[in-house]
C-alpha cells in the first residue's frame, strides 16, 4: 500500500460520486451524511425493508452502524446486509459499543458473519470485544491503545475474511497481507461525537470505488481532522471545520501531511 | 406575485411565530427545527398518533418529509395529514427520494391524495417521479434541471389542486395561475444535507401565516443561502451560517438580492 | 449552596468523566452528546430494553427526555428508569412539551412517580403543566416567566421528593431546602433548538458525580451560553460556540460571570 492508492481513491470518489447507503444511528445521521457529501460521495440514509433491495441495487456500498440498535432496527440491518450480498456490494460494519452490552457483541458478530464482502471499523475496545477471548492477547493495561487490538484485528481478518480498521492515536489498517499504520489525527477529535462513525461512512464511499481496506478513508479523515483541529477553538468548531476541510482537501495537502508506516 | 408578498409574509412569520408541526426524517430534524427558529417560527418535531390531534389543533401547518420513511412511520404520516385536514391546516409534502424506490413514490402519492390543502416541494427528479408517466414530457437529457420538471409540476398542480415548488439552480413556484422563477441560491448549497428539507420546513412556516405557494420560503432561503455561502469556507460553515443569516435577514437584504421572474 | 459547590462539581466531572445514559429525542441527540463530551463527561445514547440493564449498571446517571415520545419509546423510557432504580442511579427527567398534549403530561408523571432519585428540568410552562391544578397559583399573566412556576416546582419537590430546575431568563433551582436563582444566559439561547435538552443532559453529568440539584449544570451552561452568545452572529454560530466554550470553560471564567442569588 502506498500514497498513490489513497490519492487515486480520493480522485475516484470525487469523479464517481458513489451512492452510499447508511443504516446508522440517530446521533450521527446528519454529520455522516454531510461528511459523505463533503468528500464528494452521495449519501442515502435509509433503513426500511420496504425499499432496501432497490437501494442496494443502485448503491455502491452499505454502511451498518449499530450505535442506537434495538429489536426493531437489528432485523433491518440484517436485511440490508442480505441485499448488499445479493448485489455484490461491500458492507462496512461499525460495531459501536461492542462489548458494552451482550446484544451489541452478538449483533456485530451476526452482521460480520452474514456479510460476504466486509470491512470492520472500530476502536480498540470494540475490536477486542468483537474478537472475544480468541482475539485478546495483549493484556488489560494497554486497552486504550489501538496496538492492543492488533491481535484481535488479525483474528477478525482470518475469521470473517475481511479488512479491519482499528482507530486510535495510531490507526491500524489490517488485512490478510499485513497491516499499515497511520499516525494522523488530533487529540481533540474524540471530543466530537461520532468521529468514528464518520470514518466508517467515508470507508463506505471509498469501498464503493474499489478501495476495500479502509486505508484511504482513514488517511483522508485523519489528515482533514488534523488540519481542521489546528484551526478550531474547540470541538464545536472542529465538527464544522472537518466538513469544510474534507470539501477543500487537495492531493497536495493530503500527501504532505500523511504519516503512514507500511 | 411580487416582492411585497414575500416581504409581508416574512414580517408575519416574525410577528405570529407560527407553530409548525414536522413529521420529518431523522437526518434533518435538528437543522430544520433550527431553521424554523431562526426565521422566527416555532417548530414542533412530533410524530406520535397519541398526540397528533392535539398538536394539529394548535399548529399553523404540517410538514411531512418522507426522507427516512418505514412501515412504522408511514401510518403516522397519514394520520398527521388526517389531523391537518380536520383542522383546516395546510400540509407541505417533501417527497424525498421519490422515484428512488417504489414505496417512496406510492407513499408520496398517498399523502398528496389525502391532503386537502397541499404544497409539494421537491427537486426535479422527485417531482417528475411523483407525476409519473403523465407528467414526463421534456426528455431525459434535461433531468437535472428544474425546468425539465415544469410539465410534471403543472400536472401535479392540476391533479392535487396544490402548489408545487421545484428546487434547483432555478426554483419554479407553480400554481394554477402560472409560475414564477427564482434564481437565488449558491452552488455549495447541495453539499449541505437536507437543504431541500429546510426549504420544506420554512414553506410550512409561511403557509401557517397564509402564504400558500412556497414562494416566500423559497425566496428567503435562496437569498439567505446565497449570502451565507459567500461567507463560508465550505459546507460545514454554510450549514451554520445559513442559520445566522436567516436570523439576521432584513427586508433590505432580501429585496436587494432577490432575483425573481414572474 | 455556593460557588464552591459548582466549581468542585465541574472539577469532578472532568476527573471522573462519568458515563451518562440518554434516552432522548431524535432532534437533540447529536448536540447533547457533544455537550456532554465538551464538559468532560461520556455520553451513551441508547434506548433498547435489550441492553439497558447493562448500561445502567455501568452508567453514572440516566437522562430521560420525552421530546419525540411515542408508544414504542415510552415503554423503553419506563424500563430505563426501572434499571436506574435497580442500580441506585439518579434520573433526570426533561418533560419536553408537557402540557402540549395529554400523553406528554401523563408520561412525565409516570416517569416522575417511578424514579427513586429524581431531578426534573423544564421551562415554566412544562413545570406548571406537570404539577397540574395543585401547582398553579400565580395566574396566567406571568406564564412566560420562570418565577410563575415556583409554586408548581415546590409542589413537585414535595410530591416526588425531587429537585426541580425551572429554566428561563432567571433559572430557579428548587429543593426541599428552598431555592436559588441563577441569572446567567442570553436572549439568543432560545433560538437554538434543544438548549433546555442540553441543560438536562449536563444535569445528568453532574448528578453522576453527586451534585443532585441541577445547580452546577445550570450555572455552567448559563455562563457558557452567555460567553458564547457574545461571540456569535446568530443561533447557528451559538450552537457551535457553546460547545467550544463548554470545552474551554475554566473556573475563573465561571466564578467571574456567575450571577447567583441564594
């Protein structure tokens, strides 16, 4: 993997303007739709079984985010994944809060098992919880670091034949071929709700144009967030400025800022 | 129709502060409530059958937006329209994504048929899809232009005895008496999610004070969006600045900027 | 009550970073989550019965906001309150629109009756409606002033053994021991949707660290809103700047600005 993969993926998103269907949580719907528009994609926020087959026929990718899951929405998520499968579209799974309740862990695993083409994007504790006992190996004291979830991510890659993005101070892009590290971003970003959800949505946009590892989305949001945070007095401004920066991000800014270890 | 209609409608909204009930999509609830507050109206975001009769008794208008429709929400929308009818209140229908799925087209038509006093606000492709075969006449090559939907809009005006707003680079306000064109707005506005939904919400505020064509809302948002966009580095800022501009918009700014062809 | 109570509560929120579970309305989920993050707390926006027992075991407090209630969500709210009770966690009730429909009044009373440790936060008309006939005593001509709800608030304090915050130009913090008045805030704040909901969410954060009167949250948001409004061109900017100000608020700013009458 290298910078050219990222740059050409960003160019393709802006040319193709891929439709990305999002079955996501109530908290972030506005922000993730806006982030998809800002990067050049076309968001569809839809969840009804009454139309998902039609939506997935036209769409380039499906993003499933379990942030506000319940017994009404979970069957809709599973139905949407089935429709993505039927249309050979990639599913991005954001297992929000996986490990915080049994139902989140179970539902995440159900979705991961069902999806035929899959990228999982979560933070360290979510990835570790999703992997369960087999994935845990680095000990509790490193729980907050994304490195601690590397073993779990590798387990998920093998188990679900997927790519995994572990977000954190360092982001890990884990595939069957190994992993890359991205070190962009800013300490203020976790003070904006749904920053990870935004990354998952953008991962869908890039998957829709063929970049199915999560690398390009992670690079683009990491760099944009870093630039935006430097201009922001606090997390309110940052939420706004990230959209402006995604909209204006050019290849030069991206390549100059990018810190990647392959 | 002339400028005075628009100006006096804006004055009335700010004096009357009309209650506008919104049964709308999850994505835009915050923004459209804020836009209604900024223009001087009082938003109520409510959808429950348990209270809609009471809400519509007090409210000045009803806005129905099908953006995130499903089998649970559609009956609530129909019930809300019935309550609007029972209280002689105008319904603004935003047929979001009409044509993108069969259920959206069907539901939009059901609502349009049911509403006794109706304004429909959509973009060209939604208006064309809502009209169906009878409304299409201008050919596929003009599909992205609002002019292409003029025939469809006129068909809807006749069929549902309603007013129709077709939003686009040029906005068309179509009534039984003919149509007006408004040419304000800015190319950055489609990069903010739910800009059309905001227009539909504002259309409800103006309908509540007796301006039942969509003209005043379209003029106000077009001018406010244009001013706001000129001060915005990107769509994140624009979403914020539109609210500030709506709040501060005075009659002089409005009349100086307005580009209307009757 | 004095300034030191407020200052030390803010310090504790930032140290402890309490988890606050929010069963709230669709309109404000993003903003209230961001306000909780900005003040230093950890928001969980969750509503499913499938996980509420687990969530309330870990959480520091529960915020119930009935803003977009319906027959599906109300049982979830009641279930969440039961789980808060089972775990000895304080419930903050925001009776949004209480009095605007019978179901809002009934549901608010049901929740207030059920919660074992309770803070109620509303505006004057909501507090008066919640108290019903027994609480009304000051006459209709003062309906818009928070002072008019003081009798109703005192009635609620006695009836539900709770604390009550009446928000308005003057905020009243009412407990069994008497009341305090806070006179911060800004006339532009009601032009941002969900400002009261944000106060209720912050009240949950402070309750989670032991400040169970609503005083500290009201002081912090009043001062932050006042500072933010002075720097804002309109309500769009204000919504953003309040988050920045909450994030940056220091003890000196807070104590210098605070206008409190014990």
